[in-house]
């Protein structure tokens, strides 16, 4: 702006000074020409009178012209009525053109009076002032013309131009200096306003500027300061609200998506990325909702909310995500009842539905498992009551069956109670240092008789004492379940227990040479009541909860469990427990 002001002042000075100088220069030139004309008119009058007095003829015109030139220092030309030059004090008349069309000659001949003109002389290369007057000598008309170069006039004109240029330059310099000081006074506060505005645009809200003027700039400054303070307060409040809103959205367990009327995403909270399996750096804001909503039914629900203001709640199976989502759709409606978008709330109910299904399956399985032995017990009791008790052999056989079913029922209830207790625990507060090798020895001693009865080898390999933190009885229960399970499904060969140290972990493997497990069953092996061969499992007296108990005990002590198996070749269970840190 300052540059524009300086340039404006310079242009203003030029616009004023240059035309003024031209006007003054022309006026002075006209005044000088007028003075020269008056002087030449007086002189040519004297020349005419002198010519008439001496009564010359054409042959004496040349001497007369030279004499007047020497006396008046002017150029003298005598021209006849036809425009032919008879004599000239500067040139040979024979070399001169006919002068009948010269302005001053033509005017003098036509009017019979004195005439003057200013003209550039191509012969002498300068401007001349010509004055002509008619005269009659011996009945013949002549024109006496005297002329004088305007050297002095041109010198004066050049001097005026030089002074004009000098005065213009001085005026421009003075104007620029004045303009610079004035522009500083005017633009200084504006520069501060500009700098403060840039600071505010960069986020430095509350910026103030100070001025001592009370003019429009001062009023503008005060208004700016007031605006800056209000903006700082508003932005601080807005940032606080945004932080609170972001914290609320980030803390929610449900996904939220705000969609505008053009079906573009306005806002999305982080949990949505997890629910929809999107990369955390995936850019979706201001993008089309179809970039992340890949379910036709959900897309139609959003469209209905935006176009018709319909609220909906529905559970959808997101096939490609293998999830079940509970969807809440509501339109965004302004105070003027205009629909400007839609809110989508996503709740991942996959685990809830799986747990409900597991609970339903568990209740169903428990009911079935309890019903089977109870049905047998009730049937044999009814048979005994109806007379079979009188047959001692039959009665004893029935009582043995009732005893077996009662034991089976007891084991089932006991396993259910153990599993229920472990599932309710997120941490075992009754922990101690457990020497795993000692527990293995006890389990081997306990089950060696069962192994001998089936002619199966049962052995344990230990790398030395190894200690973990846990409940000794639960660790022992886990090992009994694993080894007993291996013995049940091994007809020929052996069951081997191996304990090794792997970094900060205790590694326990239980391997057998039994019937093995088909690969499709491995992922469900630790589910409650899941049996690979239901008939064989019941014949072996299993409850279907043993491996589920094993898994929950392992998880209770922050361990890991895995299984590998080959059909008719055997199965290996591998368990990792964290070592006791003080070991």
C-alpha cells in the first residue's frame, strides 16, 4: 500500500507540474513572439520609409538589403508582386523559390497591410519570425520582408524547459518524501493490523494492537482488538467443546458416523475403524459414505433416514466381516425441521450373540448330559421297585449300573462347578510357588495303574526343577485331565510328558500315540461338551468338559495352549506358563 501511495503522489505531481509547465512555456513563447513582432513591425516601417525616400530602382535593391541588414541586424528580402525574390541579404535570389505562397507575403499582397508569421526555415535550419509590408515604387508593387531568427526565443524556451524539469524533479522528490512520511503515518497502523490478522489466521487468537489516533484508523484498531478478544474467547470455548466431544466420542464403545445430506462422512469415531476393520490411517472424512458402508441394507437405511426422516433399529450380519452389528439410524434434523444428514450408531454384538448361543448350547448340553444318567438311574430304580429286586443277581447288576451312572453324574456336576468357578475368576488370588515337576510326578503315580491296565507306557521327562506361580490343585487338575484324556484315546503305544525351559516360559508337552484328531475338529476342541466321537467319548466315561477346564486354567495363569494331531498317529498338547520371576 505504501508503494501505491508513493506512486500516486509521483503521478499526481507529474500530472499537475508537466501541463502547468507546458502552459507557462507556451505563454512565455507567445509573449516573446508578440514582442518580436512589434519590434519588427516598427523596424519594417522605418525600412519602408527609408526605401521610399531614397527612390531606388531594382538594380540597387541588393545594396539596400545589405545596408539594412548591417544597420538593423535582420535579414532583408525584396519580392516583386509575382513572388519573385529581387534581392536578399542572405542568399542569392536566383537560388530561392518563388515566395508568392509564403503566408506573410500572400497576406500582405491580399490585404495591402503589414503581415507576420513564424516558420521554420529549411534553408537556415531554425525558426524565423517573418514580417512583410507592401510598397509601391514607380508604379510597381513590391513586398519588403524582414526576418529574424528566434535563437534567443529558443534559448529562453530551453531554459524554461530545464527549469521546468528541475522544478518537476524537485517537486517529485519533495512529494515522495512527504508521501513517505504520510504513508508511514497512514499505513503503519494498517501494517500492524495486517500482521495481527496474519497472527490470528495462524491461530494466535487474542492478538492486540495499539494506536494513539482517534480517527477512522483508531476506530478500526479498537474494533479489531474487540473482535480479537471475542474470537479468542470463542475459539477457546470451541476448542474445549471439541476436546470434550472428541473425548466422549473416543470413549464410546459404539461406533458413530455422522453423514451429511450429500451422503458424505462428516465425522467418525475411532471405534468405527475397529468395528469395520478399517486401517487406522484410512481417510474417510469428507468422503462418500459408500467408501466404508459396504452393506446394501445399511446403505438403504441411511438413505431412508436422509430422504424421509425415518429412524430405524436393526441387526445385520456383516458377511464379509463375519460380524453381527446392531444398527441405530436417526436423521439429523435442525430447529427448522430440515433434514441435513443422518447419525449411524454401530454396536458390535457378535460376541454377545455368540455367548448367547454358547449359553443356549451349554444349557442344552448340560440338560442332555444330566438327563442321560438320570434317565438310566430312574429306569433301573423303577425296574427294581417293580420286582427285579427279588432277583439278587439282577438287582446287584442294576445297582452296579446305578452306581456307575451316579459316579458319571457326580463327575459331570463336579466338572461344571469347577469350570464355572474358573470362568468367574479373572485373577487367582490364592497363588503359591508350584514346583511343576513334583506335580507331574504325582500325576504319573496317580494314573500309572490305568496305563498298566491298558498296557500303555506312561513316562515323564524333566529338565530340572521349574517353578511357576499358581494354585497347585488347579495345575494338578489340569495335568490329570490332559494325561487321562491321552490315556483314554490311546490303545497301543505310550503317553509321554515332557517339561523344558524356553526363555521365560515353562514348556509342558503331553504326547500320545492314539487315534488322533481330524484337522477340522481342532479349532473347536476346547469348547464345552464338544466331542470328536460322541459315542466313544461316552463309552469312555468322559463329560466333555475336561479340555475346556484345561484351557481356562491355562488362561487363568497367563499361559498359552496349542494342539497338533495326525489321525491314527497321535496328538500333542503344548502348554506354556510364565516362570516364577524369582526362580
